[in-house]
């Protein structure tokens, strides 16, 4: 029992960032990811300097826009970006932008559907509609 309590306390103390989303932009080692990607020898010839410029621009833009994203989205994207051990500001920015785009599309879809009765999951048969119109 005492061991379980100690483990619980250790987990609570060691993972505060997972327990509540931070309002500060996460800190990544851009140089590490840029060294790794520039050493891959990919066909796009992305140099270390180009990578660092992209990461710096992404970080600066994130710093400006960070609080405009919902806390749960920031938290999820930050966690997803860390998967694999080489987080990137460009990747984080892409995740946040994709979420924002999906949210906007869903909102637009709801707006288009707002005039329709979506309470039932049944699609109206077009022949039934034509027959009902002919009976009037």
C-alpha cells in the first residue's frame, strides 16, 4: 500500500505537463531535428540552414498564434508531435492548422445542414418526395 502511494505521488509530480495543458509554447531542440533531417540525404536537398530557418519561422508564428488554439488541441498536437522522439515546430504547426481546418469545415457543414431536419438518420427517398408533391 505504501509503495502504491509513493508511485502515485511520483507520477503526479513527474507529469504535470500531461495533467494540464500549458499556455506556453513547447520548447523543442530544432537543431537536433535539423541535423537529423539534413543527414538523411533525401532528394529535396534540405540543408541544415534551410531547416533551421523553417523551424524558427514556425516557432515565431506559433508564439503569435498559440493562445488562439483551444487548450485541448494544443495539448494533443504537442503530444503527437513528440511521438518518435524528434519534435518539430513545423510539425506542431501543421497539426494545429489541420485541426483548425477540420473544425472550420465541420462548422460550415453544420451551417449547410442547419435548414435540414437531421433528427432522424433516415434519408428521404427522392421518389417518395416526388410522389408526395404530385399528390398535392
